[in-house]
């Protein structure tokens, strides 16, 4: 039988990806401009690292401050003095973005005004900083920092758009909606936020999501089916993933193990038997070795903190496990410099409770469904690594550096859980059904009335063409409900975070439903460039646009089975009815 052609009723493949990339870039831009400068976690020292690497200072002179390793580099004085700017947002729960000292928007580069400063992220892999630090070559003011944020957001948007596009490659409509629900559940507000600030976590998380999606497409495609484009995407995203941060190679290994456990029999061997598959494996292997070499030489995994040498290891492990609920909140929506005590979210900028509730319900239901399928063992392994492995690592390191683990460190693994469920269940839906054309349904409706009503095949054939195409509509409805719920949570989180940065976290005079008015009580003391309203509308339009493009593309791409060359299409309905009688 010939290969079933695939047509698109709404958008072509290239058009879908371009639209998705533009909309994700708009959402990332809104986050970049609606968050006060240097308020991202470790952002001042990340900016110093990016400026140094862009000037080819890949690894400066080592230095120590207490038990924390630093790297000395020479950067512009404005970057070197920015480390104290976000102190007020960290220490005062009532503060808003206006408490930060003024940082000039435009400041020309002056090589004579370089100063030596130290960065505690100076040992990190340089790939991310080499690209993001380009704006520092042309200026040293706030415009340069915004430029770094915008480039970081574009990089994350690039991989997020590919992840959504990969969900549209599934052969049936139900499978596409299930895969889309998995990708949208993985892209929490924290994923968009970290992509919009100067921090390699954003690129690590988005590339991890894209790598999971592309590898799942490869693993759950039929053995005889070629998948050149997903293979290229998997190669690029995996290379970026393993070179993003110090623990990225470990996360990549866990990703491969979990996906290998559910891959179709013979699929891995079939991919590696092709020239493209071997080349892809070689490129990713070389990138992994290069990343491990850098981590070993630069001692990337040496971190500092507040040591806790008095507790025994079982007590430290218990304390780390007790932080899991807080880490889960951070994975969904906790912004800014996180309270490292790990016991409360009162000092952190967070998403609204409805966002935590909506995401928690959607992901919990997805996990319960996944545990009842063939994915259960891979899912248990991935969930265990996401929740327990960080606790084990932190409990071992706490003796020397304290309890410093944050939810963003685990997000590269966490995004794989809903992605694994969505793509895994979608991959188990067959590409063809016993009936495949409208002609089959029409013949079955006319000629099958005399057949037994208990026959499942007969009931399948008797349905009208529209009902045939919509068989399993409850899966589509459930997936669309998840997409709508998560889209509303994204918009609510953006509004809530912008409100907190404008008024402060605990300002009783400005409840969340209030916004700047002529009243002196409700005037926000901080506002992003171009004001509040334009970015609220832009972000909402971006999120709604992403959902519309994804949903309409998934509905419009229809897999059609080509008629068998040995059977006359005019008698296919009779054959279907005879088959029903035989059952």
C-alpha cells in the first residue's frame, strides 16, 4: 500500500512554525520588558559573564570569597557596579521595581573605563553567553541589558516553536491534540520567564523541551517511516541542551534512558543504521564530550553557599525532601531571586494561586492517565529523577554549600514528564482505522442495515463521515480544555507578576484587581517601557495566537489513507461490511 499523504487545510508546515516563532518571541519580549532590570535570579553576575565572554574572556583568573569560587574578568564599569541594584527587591517584601537605583538607558562603550570584577558564574559553559553578550559590544547601558534579554528570549522562542510544531507531525487529529497538550503543560510560566531574562536556565529548559519532543517523535514513529526533520531538530536541540549548564549532560542522559524505554521495537536500531542517524549521534556525542571537558577543566560544579556541617546526612536528606512542594511551586511560577531558605514563598514574586491550581490539576490528571498505560515505568523513572535525584544531590552538597537547590535546576527534567505522556499516548494511536474514506462510510450506511447491531465494526461503519472523523472526540475535547486552561493561567500569571512588580508584593492598598488610575492610591510606582496596557494586550494576544495557530493546524492536517492498488475503490464499502459480518 502506498504511503498515506498528508494535507494541510489551514497552514503549511513552514507557515505554522514561522507564526509560532513570532508569537513566542512576542510573549518572551513582553516578559523581558515587564520585569525590572537585574531582577532575574543572578542576573547582574550573568550580565557580567555575558559581557566578558563576548569580549573573548572565556575563563578569567580564579578567586575565592569565603567558600564561594569566583572568576575575575574585566568589563565595563556600569556592568561591574550593577550587582547591588536588585538588593531592595530581594530583602524587602513590600518593594516594587521603582526601588532599584537608576541605570542609564544608553551608555556608549568606552574601553578606557573597564574595571576588574568577579563573577560566581564565571565557570559556566560559554556557549549561551557568547551569543547573548553581543549587545555589550555596542553599549554598556540599560539598552544593552535589554538587548541581552531579547536575544535570550528569541533563543528560547526558537526551541519552543519547534516543540509545538513537532506535535503537529502526529498522524491523526487526536494524536496531535494530545501531543500539543503535553507541550503546553510543559511550558509553564517559569519556562517563559527564565527564557526572557539573562540566565542560561531559560535556554537549557527550552532546548530540553524541544529535545524531548523531537526524540519522542523519533521513538514512537513506525520503523519504516523516515523522519529527517525531527532528526535534525533533535540534533540541534540536544547539542544546545548538553552545553547549556553544568548538570545538562546528566539531564540529557536521563532523558535518553526514559525515552529509550518506550521506543518502538527496532526503531533505535533503524535510526542508527542510517547515515543521518549515525551523524546525529556522533555530533551529540562530540558536544557532550566537549561539555564534560569544560566542566572538568573549569570546575563548573564547584559552587558556594552557606555550609551546614553539623547536620547528619539523613537529616539533610529529610530537609531536602521536605522542600519538594516549594520546588514544584518554583517550577510553575516563582520569579526573581528565590528565598533560599526553601520554607516560604512570602518573599518571592509568584504566580497567582489559580495558576498553581490549574497547572497542578492538569499535570496530576495527565500523570494518573500515563501511569495506566505502557508509559508507566518510564514515567515513574522520570518522576523519581525529577523529585528525588535533586534531593539526593543537595543532601550530599549541603555539608559544604548549604541548601541551595532551586526549582529551575530541575525544570529541564520536569518538562519531560507531560511531554512524555502527551507524545507517548499520541504515538500509540494508530495512523489508520478499519474504515478510512467517506466512500467506506457511505457504502456501510446503505448496505449494512441488516447486519447485527452488536458488531463493533458495524457500528464503526454505520456512522456518518463527520462522526467517523470525530471518533474519540472526548480526547480532543480534553486536550482543548487543557490548552484553554493553561492559556488562561499564563495570562493570569503575567498580569499578576506585572502587578506585583508595579505595586509590590504585600501592598494592601493595591489589590490584584486594581490598576493605575487617576487616584493617588492606585498609581503604580514602577512601569515597564511603553506602559502597562500595551504589554498586557501583547502578551494575551501572543498566548491566544499560539493556541489558535496550534489548534487550527492540528485540526487541518488530515491523514488520508491511499486506496489499495489491488482493490477497486467503488467496492471498498462492500468489503468493509463483509468484514463486519465475519466478526
